[in-house]
């Protein structure tokens, strides 16, 4: 579904940017970190999930500052189940909060 959404957005002239769990977590899966916070039975350690989520929230804010024009579209593959990128869905008192779709719907 996300792939089709990105293709349609591109076809109508939007510049598509992606935030994907599997890509983002890769930067946190260094040998040193995995030795301290290993993946067990295919499940990413909670510390790495949290670090990726906090990074992603800040990354969304940086993306908005760099690409805030309407022609740009950020699509997030955010598998919230299992606390993967859950920080993007949580309400917080920070500069990212007004950017969240849920926050926009409430204002």
C-alpha cells in the first residue's frame, strides 16, 4: 500500500521522501551496539527500538525544516506494533508535535 501511495504521489508531481523502520534501524545495529543490545529470536532489543524512535522524531523535525514546501511528502513506514517508531505516535511537548497528523486534526 505504501509503495502504491508513493507511486501515485510521484505521478502527481510530489517529491516523495521515505522514513522506513528497516532502513533507519540499520544505523543503530553496529557490532558494538548489537553486542550490548542483541536481537533475540528476531526481535530488536528495546534499547535499539527506543533509540531509533527518538532519532526518528528528531529526523522528522529536521526533514520539515529542509523540505517544508507542499510539493514534498514524507511517507513513514511506521510499524508501531512492538514499539517500533512508537515515538512518532506519542504526544509530546516538543517542536515535532504540531507536525503530527493527529495533532493537526485536533487543532
